C-alpha cells in the first residue's frame, strides 16, 4: 500500500501545498531550509495538524479528507521519532519502549518482553533499567527509534532525528539508523535540513522551498543536477541559469560562460568549486572562461578551503572556488583581494532548465 499525501495547510501568510508518496520499504527525505514547511507536512501526516484541503491515505484507508474525515494521531498506524526524542523521563528505557505496545492493548509481560528484544537489537540491553536523563544522546536516540518501531507501524516519521547529537556521535548513529531502515519494510518519511543525512539515508529526496516542491529525485540525480540555488548550495555546486547558443551560455546579467557540449535554449549550468582556479596574475595565453574577481569570503571546508568570489560582469556575478590551504598561503588570500579566475569547460554540466 502506498502512502499518498496531498497536503494543503494555510497558516497566516504561509501556505503548504505539496503532494508526495511513500512506497513500502522506501525512505523518502523531505529536505528544505528552515521555514520551508517540512515540519508542518510531518505534523499533518502524523495527525497533529488537520488539513485545510487535500487528503492523506494509506492505500484505500483514508486518514484525513476535510471536512468529513479526520483520524487522530492515536488512530493512525504510525511511529514518530522527534528531534528531542520526547522520552518519558520518569520511565526506564525498557518502559519507554514498552509504552507504545501497552497503549495499543498489549499485556504488560508481553510488552516488556518485546521491549527487551528491541533494546537488544540496538545494543542497549544493559541500559534497560536506566532512565533517559542518564543516557547519552546517541543512546536516547536509539531508544526513541525502537520505541517507534516496536509497534510495527505502517509509517515511520523521523523529525530531524540526528540534529540533537554531537558531531562525534552523529556519524556512528547515522550508520546504525541506516541499517535499521534497510530492515524496516514499512514506509519512512525523514524530515531534515541536513543534506548528508538525506543523501545517506534516503532512497528519494523531495526538496521543499516556501511550502512547495521544487525538485524531486534520487540522491544521485539531485546531486548532479540541482535546479535551485538552495539545492546547489546543499550539494556544493555553482549553479546558473542562462540561454544557450552552441557552446556559449548567456547569463541574465549579460555575462557568458563557454561550455564544452553545444546546447540550445534555456539551460542550467553547474560545476564544482574545484573546477575554478585562482591566479594572482592573468593566466598565460587566452583561456576561455577567464574573469577578474574579488575575494568576498574565505572558509574552511573539510580539508580544503572554500573561497567565495564576486566576479566581473563578463561572467557569473558570484563564484565559489575550492583550493588547498597551501594555495591560500601562496596567494596570501584576504577578503577584498583582486584575483583572476579560470573555469574548465570540460567540468561544466549543462542541462535543460
């Protein structure tokens, strides 16, 4: 059975209007900036926020269809893991996991036996009697996850499940969460603003901006062909929209970019920051895609350095370059410094806008 959600919710000046599906065994990530409508969508699907219009159904089972149908959260076959876990502090880890089973009518002995089995699957058997305040962030996250899974939900909703973890814990817990999701045969909707969580955990990404879907596809497709500036920033690419005529793409600002493969019409032009080279003096010869630029910002990015540039009217208005710390030292980079940039045409992707 497919989860189908046609979500239409209006709150003051904000309107959520999006349509999505989640198939059995599929992990769909709802990704977007703060205020895009991700949490509103999750709350609507969870039954915590009624729709103004549209519908939510699992197969033929209708959950919400204004104005006649509204099934409350406790009557929907869902499991939810919130950003701050929302574990009951007065209950042990075992009792927290057993809670959902007890709420659905399972007798105490069976619920505790099943809860103990779930804690064992995530390596927390020795913490069965421990209360949440004495658990680490990673341990609390695992308790919250198995509490949601213990009731065998048809739909698992994950609301920023790794956001409260420190960087050292996140890597391990993300990998562990991925293993559990691979074994889970229900439907999973992951709400996140972290592109790495989405790329690693999800089968399909749904990008939301201002309450609407702006792009949808596999992680590989999204990473290779972003369609908005927000998505390009997520995957670390320079992105421009222009009009192609052969190997020349004219940008709205009047500048041009030379590409390797001829194209026609309105296109997106994308390339990695590593395709941009920086020089203190004009490069020898007359390479195409060479523009003067001014350093607008410098920031460490993993083992490289990201340099944000304001380019000349002859090319893109802004550029993002990626260079080594040694190159930073050699160029003596400082904000406001005038440089020369080149872009390799062979590393440019061009695709229809």
